C-alpha cells in the first residue's frame, strides 16, 4: 500500500521527476567538465565539426590510463592534484546513482525506498566548482598575460558551467516556489 501511496502522490512524482532531471543534467555538466577540459587542453587540432581532435600525448597521458574515459580523466586530474582520491570515489558514486536514476526512473517514482540522493547532487556541484576553478587558476590565468603580476581571489572566480547549474537550480526551485503561491 505504501508504494501505491508514493505513486499516487502527484506532488511527489513531480518532485522526483524534477530532481531526476536536475541530477541527470548536473551529471552531464560535471562529466563534460572532467572529460572536455582535458581533451581541449591536449588538442592540437579542431575537426570540421568544431570538436577537439585528441593528440598522441592525450592518448598516452589520459586514454591509456584506463579504458573508461571518465575514470581515465579523473586519474589525470588526480595526478595533477586537481582532485583527491576521495573526490574520485565520490565521482564513481555519483555516476552509479546517475545510472540508477537514468535506468530505473519508474522504480524511483514508485518504490518508497528509492529516491534521488540530493546530497550527491550537492557534491556534484561542489566538485564541478572545484574542477572548473582548478582549470582557471592553473591553466587559464597562467596562460593569459593580462593576469601577469595580478592577484586573483579564488572566491571571486565564476565559471560558465557552474553558472549554468546554479541558474537551472534557481529556475527549478523558483518555478516550484511560484507554483505553490
């Protein structure tokens, strides 16, 4: 009876669908940040489609580290001290939950013990900000002569991907808040 109750609760279904979409979106943004920044860093050419073409160095330093590109990219970030071993563990857990959300959404909507782990969403946002700021501080700023001799407050750094997630969250929860009024 409890499972039926969850399924019949329209607000709970709506909330779980919105949280699922938010979680899946944030995951794709985080994954893109992890993989694409490294690929772009090593790329020496851009294809006709506008995508970076992997260099031989990229293949050696990243792709050969592990058959799974996300994990291989995490290992590169770990070796370069952008993330910690705990961050890698958390990214794996985030990915596992992403797979559950993507492949078992009907169960999440029906079963009382299956829910979106919002704490993992918050951790994703934290990791995204950490990784994006690492790129700005360690790659973008040193490569830009406009910043030579200038102090940069890490707390003031905002990146496009983090702003996207923050905007989506504000739209989702702003819309939810307006719907209740």
